[in-house]
């Protein structure tokens, strides 16, 4: 019989059950919101745009999503979702069938008659760490040619402070007596992996702008989609823009802090989970974002941290904490690679390492700035051969990690390996037949960078086990 190597103290699946239940209810619930008559155009059908467009359609609005990438737009119009996000595909298909959601590549032809335009194009890092606003600026220039008075532009992309002001100037210059187009800042806080749930259960909705009628319109559009009341923060554009960066830099700091704490716990033979769970009981601290791992990553925290540092420098503020967070994160990645090197006896050259988990966190296929990938690159640089498995990210991995042998199962990633390293906290890794995997390995050794498994059970199965900040 299969042994369940689940550590009851593991925090890895915290919250997932409620969210899964809620999403199942949403999908199966036939009594959908009645049409609101509000027309929304979402520009950018990437992660945020797609979740937003689908959520707004489910809430009763009539939504057009403009996506520049022809293939992506065609796939979405056919109901095909390339991203792994619980409930998204089902809700997308249901709203396509209800004719509440359409996809197009034609921005100019889609804007007319819309009440609200939501911009959700990407704002990646430039080489010097600033937010790259080229896609955003292109959209604003296109909109300037098409918009009419009465329409509201909403910025959902994460953009530096004063971007709304800049957008407003671009949109409104040369309007020759026509009424101004208001610009509302509406940063997005959804989490990949629970994005659909988060759309209907936001912790807060931030709406910034200086035109009270436009702000109220945006508030009403989102209020229609709420499964339960959420605090709505109405503020200026600049404060809304800053709230987003301040939040993400703070989250990155918490992760970097707990990871650094785990290194101290390692050195002092203290269980970091005992420390973090007691810390989390203090309402001034709270329990979230105190799970140890290989470091923060993903499409937001690293680039937003960079943009925050660059933005502060531009206004003459020399930061100490934010750059240190970046540095601490790099050290954590090194630490994980170092643990793998140590467990195989000090030299990774010609060692075969099985990697479990490539996405930047569980419940997503997203490998943008994935810490797993950063650790894999370190292992390869030390001369290791890497064979890897991820429950959702294999397609992205084929593109991003051609040097890695990709395996169809976790067991295959372990077969013949000198060590396995767990890099993403997929709950299914807790349910693997670890005794069987141990038998397939050249040496049963495991580095658990997420403290996902029970060291006792793994050791009982004959593994040499190293976690992070564990006794
Ligand atoms: N991913 C997240 O979890 C998350 C969470 C909160 C905020 N954000 C922010 O939201 C924004 C979007 O992030 P994302 O992850 O969805 O990015 P993404 O790269 O997945 O999606 C952006 C999409 O916009 C499309 N696009 C670019 N230019 C366009 C144009 N002119 N017309 C139409 N479509 C165009 C791209 O083809 C792409 O599909 C970013 O600013 C990001 O920082 C992301």
C-alpha cells in the first residue's frame, strides 16, 4: 500500500480546499448574474486580462477582450486556454456560449460604444530594472485616436507612480473642446493559482482617480462581480499606483525574511516552522507569506521590486531595504543549490539530479522568473545533469530549459538520480510513492526546498533528507 508522506504541519495546501469548493460552485451554478448592460473592453488577453475579462463577463457585463497575439486571440475565441488556472477554462467557455465574452485582435474597431476600457498589457522589466511601458504606451496612443467623451480608461497593469497622469495627458492632448477622457488606476492583486477565486473574493479593490463619476463607474463594475463585500479603497491615481508596488515589495520582503531566518535556524538547529507559526499568531504579523522556499519569483514580485528601486532612485531616494531583499533572494537560490551539492558529497559534476517542480509556485504553469528555474540553472552550471517533472509547466519548460531532460512523471525524474530536489510546492508531491521512488534512484537523497514532506517518513523510507531550517 502507498504510504502518504504528508506532514500534517505542512502549510503547502493551506486555503486550497475552500477555494476549490468555491470555484466548483461557481462553475456548476447555472443561475448566473443577470446582464448589467455595461460594456467593457479589456486590452491584453494575458494572465490578468483573461481572468478579468472572464470574471467581468461572469458578473453580467458584456466583455470584448482585445489580444494582440493573433494565435492567442483565435485560441481564446475557440475556448482554448493555454494557462493552468483553476476554473478559468470552464468559466471562459460558459461566457463564450452566453455571448457575453468575445475575443478580437482589432483594438480600434472594438473601442467604440464601450463604457469602460481596462488596460492589462504586460509591464516587464527593462535591462536597467525599470517598468517597460512600451506596450502600455502603444495602447494609450491607439486609444487616443478612438475614444469618445463618456468612456472611462482603467489601468490594471502594474505601472510606476505618475503613469496615469502621463496616460491622461497623452489621451487628452488635442481633444479640441471634446470632454476629457478620465483615467482611473485600478491595480490588480490576484494571485496566480487562485486567480478566479480572487476575482470574486478580493481582499480589497483599489480605485484611484480624480473624476468622482468615473471612479464610481469603475467601482460599480467590480461590485457586480463580488461574491462577498470587499473593502473598496478610493484614492488618487498616484496613491493607487504606489499601493501596488508597496504591497508587492512588502510581500517579497516577508519571503526573503523567512528564508533568511531559515538559514539561521539551520545553523542553530531550530525548526523554522515552529518559529514562523508562532510569529504568525501575532495579529501584527499574521500567518501568510511565512513559508520557506527557494526564493520569490513569478511575473510580479521580482520585476515590481526592480521597478520600485528604479523609481525611488529617479526621485532621489536611495533605498536600503528593497535592494537588500533582492540580494537576500539571490542568496536563498544559492543556498538551495548548495544543499543539493552538499547532499551528493560536495561535487555536482556528472551527478544526475531529479527536479520536482518548475513553475514559480504550485497551481500554475507559469515559469516567468521562476526560482525553480534559477536553481536548475545553478545546478547545470555546477556540471549536473538535470531531469525534471512538473505537473503543469512541461510545455513552458520545453521552451525555457532545453538543456533539461523532461520526464513524464515524478518517478521518472527520480529514476537513476543521485538526488532529488523539490522546488515547487505542488501538493501532489506529498502523495507520491516515495518508498518506490527511492528504490529507482541511484542514491535515495532528497533536498526539500519547500519543507513539503515529512522528514521522519522520508528517512523511514531510507532517504537522506535535507529541508530548510529544520532540526
Ligand atoms: N500575473 C499576475 O499574477 C499579475 C498580478 C497582478 C498584476 N499583474 C500586472 O498585470 C499586467 C499584465 O500581466 P500579465 O501577467 O497578464 O501579462 P501577460 O504578459 O501574461 O499578458 C499581457 C498580454 O497583453 C498582450 N498585449 C500586449 N500589447 C497589446 C496590445 N497593444 N493590444 C492588445 N494586447 C496586447 C500580450 O500579447 C499579452 O497576451 C502587468 O502589468 C502585471 O505586472 C500581473
